[in-house]
C-alpha cells in the first residue's frame, strides 16, 4: 500500500509545469460604465470576435488563467470559455495570493466522481450517487512546488489522498476551461481506486 502511494505521488511530480501563479481566482467586473458591458472575446485581444458580454455589476467570476502579457484573463461563459480585459476586473479580497483556494469544486467523468472542499476545510466526495463527508481535511503544500497541494481526508471506511495542482484541464464534456487538476486516491475497505478530474474555485 505504501509503495502504491509513493508511486502515485511521484507520478504527480512529472513532468514539470509552469511556475505557480495566483490564478485561478474570483474577480468582479470593475470600471465599466453603468450603461455599458464588458466584452468576452474568443481570444486574448480586441482582434478576436465577441462571444458574450458581462454586465457592469457582474460578480463572482472565476479568472482561470492569464495570457503572456497579463492583460487578458480566461473565464467561462455558459459551456464555453473566452477572454476579458483584466483592466476591467478586480480581484475579490480575502483570497490567498499563494496556497490553496478557499473553495474547491472538483469533478471527473466516466465514472462520475466529485470532491468539494469548503473554507473551513470540510469536504465531501460523491461516487455512484453515494456521498461521504469528511471533517478536518489536512492540507499540505508541496515542499518544492508552491502550485501543488496534497489533501488527506479520513472518513472512516473511506480514506482519500488527493493531489491538486495548476493544470489546464478539460472535463471532456464541454468547452469550459479549468485551471486546476486533481487526482484522488480513494481507499475503501476492499479496494483502491484513482479518479482524475478538474477543479473550479468558484464559490
């Protein structure tokens, strides 16, 4: 069992990815006139077409990633993703500049599995319509990769070890984008399974 866990963790360290960033995070539209809207474009520049619009008082928008210039942010709109000018977005206060976000909503498909983490470090996992609650989830940052964290959750008959890290992730069912990936090592009384999925930090 210990050998399987070591192999699971080592696989997560390879290959290396881009350095840790402060995204994804939650933003509000800011600086847009009350009679105007903020364009969501198909690419990170005004050369790209408008695919949606945000109202001037829109709040709770997850910015998943930024382009190389840092001027454009990737968000989801409906079942697709698009780009907004970050000069018209304000990061909500109270979010960590580094470390794990306050909220995580993670899911994977075929078979479906979800894992949700709350700000008070409680969690629940759902598989095959069965939900297991966890209290006092232990969050441990990587010693050499600040963009990755391990989660340890003991539900008695079910124990979960999860690795969460920055990753351009797709749910395989839509064109929505995710900035975090997760691997769950789930140990039950009679079996051990690994589930993979994507995470959102939206509340």
